[in-house]
C-alpha cells in the first residue's frame, strides 16, 4: 500500500488511489473510437472547445500528464511500479459550467521489489505500448489530428517530470535513478505503434534555448491552445511565436 503522503502526492498529480476502482470505467473503454468521439463531442457541446480537433488536442494533454506524471514519479522516486495498462486504470470525467475534470484511479497496491532494469522495461511497455500508443491511434482516427501533435502533447509532460518536478524533490540517489529512467524512455525504449518512429518522445527532445521569458524548449507543433484562450494567446513554447 502507499503511505498517506504518497497518496497525497499522487492525487495532486490526478491519480486517485483506492480500492473502489471497480466502480470506475476502465481506460480500455476510451480506446474505442466511438466512445472517445462521444466524450469529445460532449466537451464541444458543453462549450469547452470549438470543435473535435481542438478538443482532441487538449484532451491528449490532460491524458498525457495524468498517466505519465504520477506513474513515472512513483517508479523513479519510490521504486514503486504501478500497473499502467488500460485494463488496470479507471477514469472519471466531470462536466461543470466553466470547466471539465478528469481523474484516473488505481488500486492501492504496487509491484516490487523487482530487478529495476526489468521493472522499468515492463512499466514503459505498459504505459507507452499498451496505453498511450493505442490512445494516440484512437485519437487520430476520431479527430483526424496529426499524431505528431498528440505525441508532443504527451512528451512535454515527460520532460517536465524529469527536468523540473523530480529534480525539485529528489535526493542524490533519486536524481541518479531519474537520469537512468529518463535516458531509457527517451533513447532506448522502442515503441510498436504506427503513429510514431522507434521512439515517440525523442523527436521532441530538442535543445533548450534562452528566450526573453527564460530558458525553454520550443515545441515543433502547436497544441491549438490559442483557439480556447480568451486572448487567443499561444503557449510560450509554441512554434508560431518563433516563426
């Protein structure tokens, strides 16, 4: 079981820990094109997004951080492997007047101790090949979005976890694990999806540059945030601003 402090951290990263996961629909449901189209259309009909194109991109950003952040944080920081397959994770989506919410849920259990190299490979395969990749494939079919936009929407949170969040909280041993885990995921992991090359994150792992706003990595694709921003502003890392 996770400790109280660990649960709080994971819940801050939108992963609910508990034993009532059976009451949540499983993520595997939204790997269905018809189901995810229905959800996205509801978001459009409720006025959160202007069309399925934009809804799909923003949904992928939400889904990316909710899967990548807590699951990799737990593994790197605590050596606790959460089963990340779509048949293991539950989800809930809520619609409010001015916003929408989504949370993932998993049983209060983790796998370990294990040989860390093998455990990392298992986790990456579940998280990426069995979860994120099929989700990207479904989103491409449902929205006609470019897979490059969708993968980069996930990649930015992978980079944030290992370049910002974990270093701000880790001790020296954890920082070393973070370097090894990040290197494996970006440089060694092989994805099996037709929506990307051998590795879905490496194309977006470009050099950071000094800008007026600070040191940052410019995206290769636009996430379409400007179409929902009240002032039609792009993200600071948007390539439209560097055109």
